[in-house]
């Protein structure tokens, strides 16, 4: 999974929704702005009402340097400690990968 730096930790790219865009358009825009990732949304994964966020599965079409200058990092979501991450765990569950083991 693609993660971006935010202060002293890594997180999914994301942010606010502009008044004139859908959630999917916002996710696509934020992926580029924060990570330099040009993506195509494949499907909605989950919503976390507590954190007021939606998570989408996307296919990476092109990766450029982050316009915001963030550090971008690929992580193996099935490896510890990432598989226990607050954001990654529900994404794995939504993709039916929670019990998968990396070999």
C-alpha cells in the first residue's frame, strides 16, 4: 500500500472534499496532491464515521514526485506491524485479506 508522511508518521493520502466534487474525485485529487500518484478508483472499501473518512481501492497509473514534497513509502500491508495499523487493518478486512499471510 502507498503511504505518505505526515508529521512523524505515515498515513494514507487523503484530505477534504471540495464543494464541487464527489468523494471519489476528492480521493483521486488527494492521491496526486499528497503522493504524486495518478490513480483510478476501483471500488469503495469502507467508511470510518469516527474519523470521518472513506477508503477506496485504487489502481496506480503513474507515480510522480509529491507536489506537496511529502515522503512516499510503499508498505507490505500483510507484514507486521503494518497489518495491525488503524487504517490498514480495516482496508485488509474490506478486501478479505485480513487473515492472509505474506510468504
